[in-house]
C-alpha cells in the first residue's frame, strides 16, 4: 500500500514502520536520530536496520493485551540437549533467539512464559485505574496518520495507541501508553529527554490538529511501572515541553529535507573539538582557589 493523501489509516504495524509514503516520511521515533547527540548518519542506519530488543518485545506484549490489538502473544521455546522443546527461561540461547525471530516474522509477539503473568498483572492494574482505562479504551486503537508539513514539504507520520473520538466540545486528549522503571516526575522527565518523548507529544498534537481541524488538542502519557507494584500514572507534559518538542521536530524536518535533497547523511566532523563542561570549570576553579588559600 502506498500513501499519497493526508489522512488517518487503519494499517498493520509492519506496514506503518515500512513507511508507505513513496518519497519517505518522518516520525518522532526516527526524527530523534537527526538531532544531537545523534548525527544524520545515525538516522540512515536506523531506517535501514530498525533494531528490535527484549524491552521492545515486552512493551509490545503489554500493548497488545491492554489495547486488545496487535499480534498474538507466543511463548518463546528453546531446545534442550536432547532436542526437546521447552519454554525458554531467558533470551540467551541460540534456539530461543531463533524462535523469537520466527515469531516476529509471522506477526506474533514473542514472550517468555514467566512474563505472561507480569503482562496480565499490568493489564489488570490499568483496568483498575479509571482515568487510564478510559483514555486507552475510548476511540480507535492503533491508527496511523500521515500529512505533509507545510513549511518543508516533508511528509510526517505517527501511530496512535488510541485515537479518541472527537468530543462535542472539540477538546481532544490523546493518550500514549509507556512502560517505565519510574513514574516519579524527575525520573520521567529524564525519559522524555533520553527517548525524545517531547518529539512524540508535539508530533501527535500537531498531526491530530492538522488532520482533524482542531484547535484544542492535549497529550498525556499513561505511564506504568514495569515491575511490582505496577503503579499507573497519567502524566501530561507542560506547554514548555510541547514547545521544545515542536521546535526540535521542526529542526529535524529541515535536516531531513536537506540530507534527502543532497544525498549526504553526514556523521561526525573530523576532528571533533571538545572543551571541559561548565561544572568541571567551576570545580577546578574552586580547587585552585582553595589551594592558594592553604598556601
């Protein structure tokens, strides 16, 4: 399927990640590779390789159960010395890794047998949280959206966990489910920085506003601890976070356009100049001052 018209589509996950826009489009997950500390060459590698991981599989499994969509959860098996297949207790054996790859290739979600109980417990915690449950069950799950950025002519895309129905008052709240090691504000702020969640929030808001013709769009994370007691928290990034994400996404769009037009996806310049950060300067000055006082 090739997409050449702006809109919201019911696409499978693989079709979305393969990027069905003929000349390419930019998502938040790929845009972060065009921004420091990354370089455009990182983006090119990511688009050509798009790695999977144990954490990705686990998060995918929880999404599937909570949203009621996506691939079937399939228990990963490993081969014993006598070639008997038994449920894998980890991901280190070659046979378990091979079976996980086969499951993904067939559209399933590989999961350890020991993780199934964890996934079910997390899903139950979400169902018990009235606000989180309402946010994740009101609307159409896993919808893919595409549109052309008017400033750069670059196509943009995003994939909503849930695209809510537009309420009568026109005030749309878009949720995105995240598993995390902490829902404490400072710790989650760190996640926003490390994983480019600001880019995602801004892109989700701007895409919905453009395609649905809305002026009042908000975004929240439904964040859940990935270990007991599986606390759930609804976290809304501030207006400042949205502004930062929007400006960084605009920079990524300009970088993407330039690299695509020139065919040049540069890595790091040679040589790279480095200087001590401010905190090193301050600490050094304090040490020298203290040394002079002692003498």
